[in-house]
């Protein structure tokens, strides 16, 4: 579970996040949407402990990211919008490095790496050096690294960018499976039809403020999520 409580963040005099509050429950796939510069990535980086924030708190399964960051991060996996990997490493070495940090045993990591490498059709590329990979391949390495340590909370920023159609389909199926297992999934996306079909709830942010929050069916009503989003942007 993720609890976001009155989170406010300043960049100088600019208020990037303005008293943002909502909860993401266990077993939920939750979409966080907004235009570029609305505050999506800022909040995501606050959730995973990369960015500090000025007011409020963020709890991961009841623990504060401010006061118990290590305990929170043990439960988290984070996939950024731009894959931030150690580019001089081989892909398999990077994935194992992440598994080492989370103290994943050999049997579990081998099973998971094989599963996801086959799923994302990158199994035969794992011995390649990351800097030689395309953006899409780097994104797949980031996803395999995140999924292989079986996180309770998966936080992703534009996870589908650069992925081929099959990988997008497979990743959506993984997210559904994780939700059925009681995992928490929070992600931002500009692909609104994916969010509409995949997510149980959605939050829309504009200029650092939460302007819409609720169950997907309630937020979109008789319209599409895209139409609701565009109407809010025009106001």
C-alpha cells in the first residue's frame, strides 16, 4: 500500500506538488496521469525516495519514506521513464546486481530472470553490454531487474515507452497477475486507453495539484478517459 499525505514540493519558489493526498491499495493497478511538467515524475521520485519533499509524508506499507527509507525501498521496485542503467555492464550482470541488493536467492532469481527474459524476447541478448542496446532493450532490462526480485510495490514512470507491441501486452499481463497476487502497482502513462482498460483507479494532476481522483468508471463517466483529461487540461 502507498499512502500519500499532503505532499508538497518546491523547486525554488515554484510549487511542483501542492498538498497531494491519496492512497493506492494492495491488489490495485493505479494510473497517475497529467501533461508534461504537471508533477508526475516529481511525485514518483518522492515515493521511491529519490526526491525529498518539503511537507507531508509518504508511507509504504505503513512505513515513512522519510524516516525509514531502507525498509520502504526493500518493498519497492522502480522503473524510471528513461532507463538509468550501468551502461558498461552486461545486462545479466546488472540484473544480478539488483537481485544481490535485494538478497534474492539463486533459485528464485534464476527462475524469474529466465521467465522474464523469454517473455520479453531478450534471453539471447543478456550477455550483451548495455550501452550497445536500443532504448527498448534497455527498458526491458530495467523491467526484468524490477520484476526479478518480486516487489510488493511496483512504481513505474511511463513503462511502455520504447516497448514493442508484444512486450506492452506481456507487461500488462504481468501487472494484472501481480494485482491478483495482492501487489500494489502505481504508474504514470500518456497512453490513456491503456490506463482506461487496465486500471481500477486513476488520479489526474495539473500544475502540481490533484484535479481528479477516483474509480476509473466514475472518473470517465460516459466519456473516455482521454476526453475527460483533455477537458480538464482546457480549464
